[in-house]
C-alpha cells in the first residue's frame, strides 16, 4: 500500500475516533483543529542577484492539523493527549519538508491536574515557546528575525524534542514554569547525553517577561566535529500600552566543538493595533564568532495583518537582510491564514 494512502487512512481513522469519543462518552473530549497559511512570495536570497517567485506555505505561521483530547479521571485529574502534523499547503503533503515525521509538530500523552501538566513524547522546547511568544511576528519562519537566526543555524536540533518529558504548571499562575528533558537515544546526528531546558515567565496584566536556559547534547541533525554540548541563554519581555505592544529579547548560544562558536543576538519589535488590523515591525541582530571568523546578520521586517474574522486574516509582509561579507537579500509576501 502506498505511504500516502496509509497516511490518509490513518488520519481518517483518527478523526472518526475523535468524533465518536466526543459524542459517545461524557467523560472524554476530543477536538480536531488546525491552521492553514499560504502566500505568494517574491524572494531575492542573500548572496544572489536572482528574484524567485513562489507559492509558499507557512510564511506567517507553519500550517498544521491537530487532534487533542482528555478524559476526566476524577478528583481533578485528567488524562490528556495531543497529536499535531505539519502540512505543506502548496504541495498537499505532510511535514515542513520530506524529512519530517508525520506527527512532527507534537505527539504526546500525559496527566493534568492541580499540580500542572506532565506529558511524554514529542514536545516544543522552552526556547521555542519563549522566542515565539515574545515576538510581534510569532512563529513566522519567513519574517521573524529571531526565529530565522536561532532555528535556521544557531541552535542545534529542532524546535521540538523527541523522546521527552515536559512539564508546566497551571496557566492561571502568574509565575509560569516550563521544564523539558529528552532521553539519550540514538539519532542520525549522534548523541552526547540528555537535552535539558527550563523557562520561568512572570505574566501579570500588560507586562510579561521570561528567562530560558537550555543544554543541548543530542540532535536528529548532524553535529559539528568534536561536538560536546551547546548552551543557550535567552531573556525576553513585552509590555502592552494599549495603543502599541512592544517586545524585546536577547540571547547567547555557545557551542563547544572543535571550532567553538559563540552567537549573540537580540530582537526589538512592536505591534500596533489599528481597527481590525495590526501593523508589525521587528529588527533582529545576530553576531556569530568562531576562532577564525566573525559574521553579522541583520534582518528588518514589516507587516500588515488584517483580520476578516476571528479565524481568518490576510497579510502582507516584507523583510530586508544584510549578511556581512556576502550581500543583501529581501522578500515580499501576501497571503491568507485560516484557523479551524
């Protein structure tokens, strides 16, 4: 049976189970949800003089489909689960690329109660949650400077860790804690031990701030020669003045390998509400140094996001990037995003 047909049958079966669970068992709930984002994009990559035209998936937010649910176990305790698959709307395929597993966005199961929530499986890293939450462009891989500078080279591994245990306390608490650790299992890229991550956030009224620390020792991606570990420290804050929300974040990534690498970065941004729309602005600066070379990457992004409803918005966005010793690049996109 072709792989595509097997995946289709799997998804249909899961949806059917979700609908039956939601309608037939009062102690259980199940919800099918997701997000679709597609845009027309004009890109001039850094280091080239050619302009490329694309129909792009996930410029503002990566498309995905998910299934989550819970069962009431009594005494305030619930069993919870979540399955999420990335989608490429432009080609009608699963995953961000061909190398992704089917449930690459999230796949976990656990327990939730007065103590918080603890799950086992594939989960988002504390650094990813902090980077995207304190950011006018959210998790945009096309226009968020920090997302691009962190997760397209500086930080080893993915935005999610497989084989992990993940904990967070109750969302209503003003002091929010997220802890994650993954098992030292064999991967394609090698392993030197466990990954560990911890974030602490203070959220009250219009102000929020967070600090994050991660130690990365294993990855599904190839590791640099002589790799020992990577240590990431990150801080971010935001304040809502009603007429404008301001954002700031800064971080340091230290990679211990044959050629030690140090990356320092910061991003400043703002979101201005205007009727049913938002004006978005962000500037990111990243400096990478090795024993033989230092490079600086600067990205400026602006965007306009108009909400047609609570579930659907259309947007236009542009970015300009300057990389030292190379040349500049730019991109422009207009697209639609729908949540369901």
